[in-house]
């Protein structure tokens, strides 16, 4: 290489010192009016590295205080102290180690830095920007590639380069302050000519010789976060360029491959001086599993990897820890040996050699989300797959099929230990999924758990692989248990038939999940599940209808701060709790019909009804109700216009009436049925449904609300009983059918007549304009029966 560079060339030699019969020199090659430092070129090509001895000899001043510039072929050392010097010298970047300051981190492939020696220049530039902006009043409409001024904070301005335009917003690169973000057109102004000559003061750097972990195409959010925290906590950073300047594929800005280091002082012994060592940030990311070393086949392992479009996805918003994977990732996600000739091929990295397990699932960021239950185990633990994870699951499954299609197990695929991560084929869908080895069985079979689904299965050795990919994608399902719900038996064990019933009712069905307690890492979520298809509350079904479970509530002791466990008895599970409000009276005349809507269903024979009025009442009873309904509607509008004006509740009392916030963020009257230190079980007195509400979401109910009757009345459907009276249990099918019949219907109201005024009242519901019972079809189908 040296022969090819120096042969038949005119060389400028600069002598620095002479020791051990050897001269330390700097060789410069002059060609076409341009000077090339031979030492820098060898370092740039990865064929040599800088020694601290060489740095000390070549730089007599403090590290990072000198820059070697290209000025008419002359090698001139200078210190950037003024803005004028920056304009004159241009943007040459030294190939030697320089002290820098981290400005912003977009990803490990786009770090924004500034040379420490530029601090004075940057301050001078900012002062000039503020001075110039006093004379500029109108905004500008720049084109892509233009440099202009952006106002990004009050009275704060910076030079920016326009990268892209989307929806009246401009994606810009802060060429002096560092960073990439969007700004509005109104915040962009024309750059004066006097400031246009100054070269950018920030550098865009990518960490050399590393790639994203786990074969991913983009950097995961955890790599970016850890890198940002690491760089922000170091007072002094040093950058050594390594390789040619490249263009970022998305932002179209120049990035410098480089090593970034910081210093650590190691305390010496009693007779030793303290020592200072340089620590490589590139190496730290590899050691922490946040990056992989880049090795280019056929080249030196330390040679810089070319940067291309296939290396990563868009990084304008950094990739979160759980990334939505797409089929575009599959080209490089598996360390394929066959790649396009225009790309550099990576040497395969045996990730499983260093890989000890899958990343745990992330705790939900919202207390309410949609999920699909995938499995219910024998302990009653429900495995939930959030809706946002479904595309990732599908992509991973397809990727595994491509990776191991028609492959034969290797020797490594036949030896396993408990706890090993594995890719296993599930016999039902015949697809490959991520799993963990639970037990080694006889005849060479292995018991595994499919970590993204929760179920376990016995798998043959021939259906196991060590091709560990997507190892940076967290487990895609989370464990959950029904909130404060236990089996109703002396042993406290879940019976198989009950678990099978729960499994049949919820698995692979869209459910609305409400997290009832603050999630704790490593523990199942405490949740309520609502099957959206039938608006079916699973806890209510098991406790109140099926009566196969019981509620166990931790009640706050009045004498001490500890919580006692109180099991609800049958009396506390009455169909219709008494309400501490004026009651809405029903007509005594069994021949008078009035309109109602069904607001809640406790079981197919027990419902809550609420009156429905048209513009004018058509029955005597409806006319009497008009004042009560109008008063409630005015009250509802009043409390929701400014709920913050009502005092928060610090110590809600059992039986007390308060304002509670529903999931729609609307406020309704509620009555406390039970409570813990942080939340209550509340009945919405105007609809009849039960919900758990955090104490912080309670407000004092104004006095006017305590004088308005509850708008919901609990009633029994006249003579409606389960078809099999010996069991006295309602089937899930009957419950769903009654919900569809009375609530999931186009009928906005039903005609009602009171058949008995006993407690609770018994009524019949008819379809409007007919004499047909609203649930006649259920009686005909045998789902419900009439007890004459």
C-alpha cells in the first residue's frame, strides 16, 4: 500500500524528532494542488492506527486545540478562535483524536457533536444571529437544500439546512447546534449573506464498526437511550474519525464514521500515580449487548462498514424498544449468507452463544388497551397479546419460516438445557415461534413454552433450532389475572371445566383490558376483561351469573394502615344493591306501558332499565317523569362543563354518593360499594353497571345531585328462568343472546309493563308497536324459559 501511494510521487517531509536512530516524520503527498497526509490516509483506510506517542509528537499543544487545514497545499496549524478564521479555513476535519461536545443523539448512526475548540466561535455566531434577527421580520419559503435561520425557542435562533417538506412542516438539520427536527414555515427566515459563508460548526457522526443488535435493520430505542445517557454524563469526549465521510440515507447529510471515547481515571496504589485510560463508547455498546461488531467478509475486522440504504429504517423518530417489524427487515434480520453483490455481506454472529433469554414484555403504558387473549393456564393466568403487537407477531412467524424452511437440525440443535431460548415449531399451525426450554423429556423430546403466546407443548428435537433472531424484540404477550377473583371452592384451585369455559369465552377474541392496579415488573397484571363482541364482562359473568368464582377484596382497616382480606358473602353480592338516592317510582297499573331502554344486564333475568321520553310524554307515567329526567339532564351538563370545580375525595365512604369519571372521561353519579386504599368498586346509579375507579378520579357530588332520583331501576324479567332449573345457572350462550337482544340492537327503546311491585319489581319488555316479548326468540330457542 505504501509503495502504491509513494512511488514516483513528490513528497513533503516534515521532521519532528530523532530518537533510537530513527526520525519521526510527517509525510505529505501533493497531487493536483491538494495535500494528502500519508499517515492520516493509512488510518482512514483501516491499515494503521494512531499512537499516543505520535499524537504527542505531532501536537505540542493541548489535544484538540489544533486543526490541520488545506490551504493552497500548505500544512498550517491553527486554532479556531474567531468567526473570520472559520470562514477562511473551511470545514476540514482532522483524522486525529479531538475533544468534542455531544449536542444531540438521533441514533448511534447519527450523533451530533461539536469540536470543543469551536465554543468561542459558536457564541460569536449566535450573537450575530440575534443581532441580524432584529432587522428581519418576514418569514421565507425555502427549498430543499437551502440554509436559513430557524426560530425554535423564544428569542433563540439557529442556522438550519432544509432536508424535507411534509404537511407545511419542514424537516431541518441544525448545522451549528446539532439535531434534526421539524419546524413550521412561519419560523424560518432568510439567512444574511454575511453568515452564509461560515461553515457548519456541528459534526454528524456515526459510531464506526458496529451494527444494530440481533440482526435488526434499525437501532432499537434502548441503544439510543443508553448512548444518549452515556454521552450526556461525560464532561470530556474524544472523537477519532475512521473511514470516508458518507451520506446518511434518510437525511442526506454527511456523517463521519468515528470512534468516540471518554477518559476514566484509575486510582493508583500508595506508591503509584493515578492513571488515565481512554474508554471506547463503540466497545461499550457491544459489551452491553446494545450493538454487534461489524465484520466485513474478506476484509479486516476493523475496517469501516459502508453505509447503505439497507442498514436501517427511518430514524427521525428513533425506533422504540418494541418495534413494528415489517417484511422489509427480513433481508438482513437473519444474517443471510447470500446478499446482493452491491452490498457488503456480514459475517454471521452466533448470538445464541451469548444470549441467555428473551427480553421480558413491556408493561402497558395505558390503563386501558385492546388485546387478544392467547392462552389460559392451569393457574388461571391469562396471556394477553396487545393489538399493537399483532403485526410484529405475524412478521416474526413469517421470518422464522423463511429462515428454517426445509432445513435440517445441526448438531447444536440436538443439545439443550433448561432455560435455553429456542425457535420451535408448533404442531397445530406448523409454524415456527420463539420459545424457552422448560424440561427435557424421555425419547429426546423437549417441553417448551411459546413465549409470545404462553402455551406449552412437547416438541421433537427435529423441530427445534438455535437460529436466535429478533432477540431484541421483547416478549409480545403479558401475563394477567382477573382482578380480585378466585375460584369458589374450598381448595382455591381452578377446576378444569371452569378454565376450559374461560378459555372458550375469551381466547382469540378482541377484549377491552382495564388494568386495575399499578403494574409491577415480573408480576401478572390485575385486569378486568370485556369481550367486545358481546359486551361481556368476564368477572361479572363468573361471579354473578355462573357463580363459579368469588371476589376477594383487600379492605382498608379503620384502625391501622394494613389491609385485611374480606370475602364477599352472598348478601354483598345481591342482584340490586340499595341506592342512597330518591327512587324512581314505577306505575302500579299493570296495563300501563311506558318506554325504557336497557342500560345494564346482570344476568338474562336481571336487568337495569331507564325511562326514555320523546318530546312529549304519551302516557301518564311518562308525563310525571319529565321533571325528573329534565333535572338529571341539566345536572349532567352542569357537572361535565367544569368537573374540576368540585372538590376531590380523599376518604370515600361505603354507601356514599360521589361523582366518578367513566372511561369516556365523562362524570356520572356513583355509589361506593367497596373500597381499598387507592380505589373503589362503584355502581353508576344512573345506568346500573359496576366499575372499579381510582380514588383520584372521584369528586364530591353537589347537593342538587343528591336530590335527583337515580335514573336506573333494577328489575326482574317476569317469570324468566334458566331452562335447566335443577342447576339454576345461566349459560354463556344465554347471556350473550340476551345482551344482543336487549342492548346490541337497533331498537332504541322497549315498551314495558310492571307485572309485580315486589322487590325487585318484575316487568315484561315488548317490541315497539307489537305485543311480542322482546326476548320471545330466546324462549323459542330454549336459551331461556318461562316459569308459569
